[in-house]
C-alpha cells in the first residue's frame, strides 16, 4: 500500500519551482523590510543635515551664496564676494577714470536699496539683450521702442536708433546673444552708475563686416568673426537726467556702450 503524505500549503512557498518553508520566507521578507526602512531613515537624516548646512550658509540680498576664501585682489571694494562669480569679473578694471565710489561705498548712499538696484538691473538687461538679439527680417519699431524705453531718450536717440534699424536691415544683420547684470558689482564714476554684466553673443550674418552690425560705435569688428560664440564682461552706464532727481531716477545712459570697456573671448 502506498503512503499518502499530506503537506499544508500554508507552510510552504514555491519560488521558481523551489519549495521554501514559509518560516524562511517570512524571515527574508522581514530582513528586506528592515533594510529598506534603514535606508529611508539614513536618507531623511542626511536631508536634515543638508538643510541645516544650507540654512547656515551666508547669502546676499538676492539669495546667492557668499564665499570667504580665494578672494579677488580687490575684495575690499565689495561688501561681499559671491561663490558663483569668478575673480576675473571682480578684478576687471573700471570702465573709466575719475571720481569713483566703489560698491562698498555705493551701498551706503542715501536711497540705495535692493528695489532700486533691481530696477537698474532690469534696464541694463533689457538694453543689452536688445543689442545682442537682432534679426533684419523682423527688425522694426517694436525693437526700437523696447530699447529706447529703458534709456534716457531724446530726439537724438530716436534718430540714431532709426538710422541703425535701416542700416542693419540693409546689411542683413543677424545676432543672437544674452546678457545678465550682476547687482552686487555697482560703481559710480563721475556721476554715472555702472553695473557690471556677463554677456554672450554670436554674429550669425551680415553682408558687410565694416558696415553697421551692432548698435554701438565702440565695437571693433576686427575682433569678431561670423558664427563664432563669444563671452565676456563689460560695464553698462546709467545716468540721471531728472533735475534734482535721486538715484531712483537713473536709466541707461544715452552714450552707454556694450563694447567700450568690454573684455571677451571665444567660448571654449
């Protein structure tokens, strides 16, 4: 007579054709669960540490991290030095010579505030990005109005910009670029406010290199080749044409220039 052996299915688990006692299966699952919980706990603890470290890092009014090591040679001219700004941007020589107030002095002037500087930054970035984005196929009154709206304009400015628009269309000029103003690098020289900027550009097209390419009389086209991307720094000047005005009334100067004090190189 054959013996019949009854096995409780509740006591075993079949995995890949292999019979494993339920006790061992439960133990394995418990170990795996504990390991996952341990990883989650460590991750949560690390997040808390990272948050604490971030909270303790000094930042400027715009929320950027301040550094205290590897400072530029002229660090005393600034109230602080930013982690993400290279020393070469701080150490670039001023746009002009004369009676100068460094940034550390400018921030102490009556009326100075983050709100005022934000307004200056907006004007400068609008001005620069207009000059660095030109397409003869779409160049029109809107481009001119966007440019002159942030400048101390008069009849001369409108006349000059209209002249450039006409010449750039005939010269089939195409330029692409961008400009970012740095609110923590502000100087005053001979009554003009200067904001340092980082800019990048590429001249895509023109018929005549010696014709009107940029709306800037200080540009040297001998230093610029077609379809080559460049990057660098410069200072953009702002002036005040309001009688008895304050620093709140500064806008991009009529004679502002992107290239007068620019230093730039090919993007590697």
